[in-house]
């Protein structure tokens, strides 16, 4: 950073000395310096950033970044430090307000559930194709032995298949099938037939085209409307990265759908992001700009809701792998951005960069988890053993 640049930013901070003093004290808990020289330090371009962040918490911080009021060389490192120091929970009163609203209202009812499909998943298949791996898997990869994103996502898909003990000829239901990555992989590699449901028309069209020569059917449906008469039964059920959109008021309905669609001797695998604390508050910036009406479950919420319908056979936490996945997505996003710049614009670029790197820092700090949970209707005879 040039001497002239440092002088300019010093002048910006001098405009509000008391506010700057407070902000420095708060950020010091996380080892972050205003206009410092470390890659995780915040570079203030507009002093209103500090007031906006103090008043509005996560929402103000994110919006001011998208507006270009502040910069950070390594947002992922910044957020890793913020979450490890627990700054968000100490300072952000807006989560309390949103948490109260979510306890009272069903933010994930059928009418509101389509919002996330329209605002996020329907952005454009070309955009997601450029960011994701070739299988179009938009969930956490499994990096235990993987060297790159492609290997990590194939390893995750295969891990799900092995945990479900798929056998040729089985029928599988995929709740929240996305672009059909799991259904396609399972049909091609394990000889099963699949039904995938999604409420995104863009995803459904893309997925249907990919699997048209396979024993896979893609349906546009809200999960609550699926199989109401219980006349379709499957050997296996999975849901990979969709439960985050269900909401605690609908957890029981979700497990009811899985149970009424599963044979008595079947297995159900749930793959979901989760939070370490039991609180109802979504992040206000993520809720407004990325995943409207999303809600991360806690383990006790999952257990309490599932217990009416299933026995939990296995729990696997590999949340740290989401850090690697998000950083790989961000790398692809940066490489491919020039072809989308004119269509989407600078604010979209800053919004997605902020989203991907903030979430990477969140998982790196272990503030947020990724669980794969295997469940059975009445317990696997002799016990269930996770495949290595």
C-alpha cells in the first residue's frame, strides 16, 4: 500500500474519532486492525461503514462491502477471525429481531419457499456451471483423499451411495435434487432408478436434460406435496443440501415425507449444514441477498423432529471440508467472472465474492458444521456400520 493511500485512509478515519476508537477496540478482540497491513485487516474507504456496521450488524457490514465502502484482501481470513472471536453474537442485535420473527412466523411456508429458487437457484445455469465442478454439485465436497474440487465432489457422491448401501435395481428418492448430480451418479454407477424433486424450474430443466437417457425422473414439486397418498415407496431416500431451506416449523413435515416414501427396511441419508448453537436467527445479510428464509438446524432440533419417524444410525461431521469447497468455488468464480461482468454487474460480483469467502471463513472457524446423518425407520438389524 502506498504512503499516499495510507494518508488518505487515515484522513477518512479522523472524521469520526469516537466511532473509530470503539471499532478498533471491538476488532482488536479478533486481531483485526483498521487500515492495517495484514491480509485480514479492514481497509476503510468510507467512514460511514463503521456506523452502519455498529447499527445494523451483519446486514450493514455486508451491504457496505457490496457498496464499495470497505475492502479486505482476504475476506475468508477476516471472517475466520470474526467468528472465532464470536464478534457477531456479541454485537449483532438484528439476529435477535429476526429470530423472534422466525419463531412466530413460518418463513418457509409453500408460498415463501419458492423465493429462494427464484432469487438464487434460477440465477442462470451457465453461471453455476462455471463455478461448480462438472457434476454440478452445489453442496460440500468430501476432501479426505481428494486433490481438487472434481475429486471431492465425486468422493462425496460415492460416499452417499455407499452409506445408503445402494444395490442394482433399487428405487431412490432425492428430495431437493438440484441439477441432478446425485441421481445421475447413482444411476450410472450403482444401477439404481431415481426420482428427484426440486422447486426450481431452472434446475429441473437442466437436470432433466442431463439424465434423459437414464432411469431418472425429475419433478418440479414442493416436498410437502410429494407422495401425499403414500402410494410411492422407495428403497432409499436422500436429501443433500436442501434441509437448510425447510425451517424448524416444517421439520416434522419433512421427516413425514421421507418416512411415508421409504420402505420399512430402507435407509434415509440427510446431508445438511447445521449450527452449533440452538437459536432461530438467520444471518440477516444472507437471508436478504443469498438464501431468503433459510434456517440452519441444530442437532437437537434434527434429533427431536426425526425421532417420531426414524432411528439415527450414524452421524458424520465433515464441516471443515466446506471451507475447501467454498474456496474452490471462489477460485472458479474469479476465473470465469469476465464472461459474466457485463450481464451481472459490479455489485453482483462483490455480493458473491463476499458470500463465498464469508462462508469459507465461517466453516473454517467451525462456527458452522456439515452433517451427514443416516436414519432407518426401525433400526438396522444387527446395527449399522459406516463404510470406510
